[in-house]
C-alpha cells in the first residue's frame, strides 16, 4: 500500500505545475447511498484536479483499498459501522490514519468531520501543514435534532466549536447561517466558501413526461423529497405536508428519493395514514434523479440544520421551486426561487400552495436563474482561496519541506 500511495495519480497537460498542491482530504460519514457530502467531495476533487492540483481523499470503508478516480486518488481505510446510521462508517484508528498521512506528505489538509478526525488539526499544525475543517452541519442543529435540550445543546455546541476552531488554521463555512455559531464564540479564523451545483447534470431539460406518468395522474401535484432518511433531516415533515395538502383538497402525491434508518418507520406511517407516497430508495443514477427533480412540481427540503442543501440546489437547477425549513441555511440559498416554512407539515403545505399559485413558467425560470448563481467553478476557487488563507496560520514562514524531500 505504501508504494501505491506514492504513485503519481494526476496527469497534467504540459507537465506538473510548479505551484501544484497535494491536498489530502479526510471525511467520515461517506457511503454509497450518502448524498450531499459525497457530491461535494467529488466535485471539489474534480475541480482541484482541473486546475492542476493533486487531491487525495481518505474515507472509511469495510476494507482497505486504493483507487484512482476523476476526483483524484481515493484511499479507503477500515472503519467500524456507526450503529443507527444506516451504513455510515467512521475512521477511528488514529495511528493508521497518521501513518497514511505521513506517507502522503500533504501540502494541505482538508477535513470534512469534527468528531473522530479533529485530532488531524493538531497533527497538521505540529508539521506546519495548513489545515482547514469544512463545517457541513451545525453542531447545535444536530444536537437539537437528536433531542438534546436547547441550552444544553448550545453549551455543547459552543464547546465543540471552540475546540474545532482552535484545532485548525481555518474553518470553512458554506453559508452565513453556518458561520453564525462560530461567530458566536468569537472565532476569528472562519472563512466562507459556498458549494455549487452541476448546471449541466441538473437542468430543466431533464423533465420527462414518462416519469410524471409513472408517479402522478393527470391533475395531481407531484412533490419530491430528496434526502437521507435520518432524524436530523426531518423527513416526516414531508409526509405531514402531504397529508395537510390532501386534507385541504389538493390532489398531491409524494416521491421520496433517499434511504436511511427511518425508512421503515416512514413507510409504515404512509401506509397507516393511506398516503400516496412512493419510496424509491437511494438513486445512484444521477440522470434518473435529475429527471425526477425536473419533473416534480415542488421539492420539499424539511431539514432544519442544513448548512447548504445540495439536493435543494439541484432541484432549483432543474427548474423546480423548493420549500425549505426556515430553521436552516436554505432560505439564504433559495432566495426568491422558493418559499420557507416553519418546521411543521401545515406550514410546509401552506408554502407549497403559495408556490403552486405562481405561473408555472415563471416559477421554473426563477428557480433555474437562482441556481445559476452557484456553479462549481466558483466553489472550487473559494475553497482553494480558503487553503491559501490558512497558509500563515498553519505554516509560519510560508511553507514546509518539499515533497521530494519528505517522500523519499
């Protein structure tokens, strides 16, 4: 495995850039059926490669392995399953991860986790390697969604975020909403870098009358929920909204694209309430997911602790308006291309009706125009800017030993 780690994984036209960086990224909670984080890692890796850098991604899996992909090299290390998460694994063997990091000799480190991987910040600082942590969720939001009392969740989140901000040269937040919990504790090393959307892979032209005929009758309203079915995503709100709409005489149906530990419970609820809900599970086929998003009348995004909401942004790119939780960052992303609602089925139903009252052509045009503000090219540039912003804090004097010297 050691020799394989050193193999050159990036072929650059015209030879390697003199300022090329080996950016080693680490992430937990990445599985074949995971959504937004997996998409972000893939697109950022592709973007880093496209401008001449060398991204390497370390993730947990059932067994060790190395493979080269269009997002760069992916190193899989054994990690245990986390009970109750529907298949997520975490990297817990610090010594093994540290050995791999030593062999990779990174120029930058980018960590998409603040639980079992926070120690990598100290590891990087000791070696004068600039390291950033990407905040993909709010600690307070996740703790609250798990049922922790409000004040206890705030105290725990502040303590966790203080340790995180201290551990890394920079903390990257994708929205102003996500940044607030670090501003609250006085962290001064926070930078903002939005994520993006594939404006070609997600587009209105994917709308398919066959998909509509499969899921909805003529005259019915087609709602879609694209989400992991876990407690922090609050997928039950979508079912409650469907029930409220039908109670008001709106002939709505719901299609759920996603999987997770709550699926069986949600299926039972739909059957008990006789709700017209189709559960598709995880859609690995991006074209099929895009066709569903483009064909729907409204996309529901009920997660109250979303810091960005890639699935909702994909729906907008497909020309479909979004109803988003007012408790999340999504109002900042959706803007006037959707509606926001408090975290109840009744409120989501009211917001959906308001969107449906708009002329269809106008609401779809507005949705697409909003998504076009969030291309991946700009996101990649912002993330690379965050890595450069972290240079002084992580590597006094502007750098560390060359890769040639460290990898010999």
